[in-house]
C-alpha cells in the first residue's frame, strides 16, 4: 500500500513539474497595443456567445490609466432592447466630456 501511495505521489509531482514549466519556444507574443495619444473606437466587441452580446467602446485621445470611463446600459432587462437606443445620449456625453471614455 505504501508503494502505491509513493508511486501516485511521484506521478503527481512529475505531472505538476512538467505541466508548470515555462513555454519558451521562441515565439513572441504579438499584442497590439493602443496608442493612447489617438482616439480609439471599436464597435460590436463580443462579450458572450450570442450575436446580441456586444458592446461599443470609445476612448479619448491623450488618455492615461487614470482616464475615467462611463458605462451606458440600455433598458430591456438583459433580454431585449439594443445599445443603439443610447446613441444620442452617448454622443451628448462625448461632446460634454471629451476626456471621458464611453462604453455602451
């Protein structure tokens, strides 16, 4: 019984050691970084598997990590409605607060 426990423990240790090693195959991770000096707009960014689960993001130019962001949520009880009903309000917020990020 002790041999079985030792064998199982050894297998688990080997599995953890090899499963947790760093993958250093020389491939670089190519991440597209946004230039904070430029205005950024991305439409229909998915956050779920349904086609209706999308949001739009508007980031001001010259933003920093301290730039505030307003999230606009339309009515509909998470089962109806469309983010486009917030377009007029989104445009108003962006005009009145040009240094604010907006997500709708």
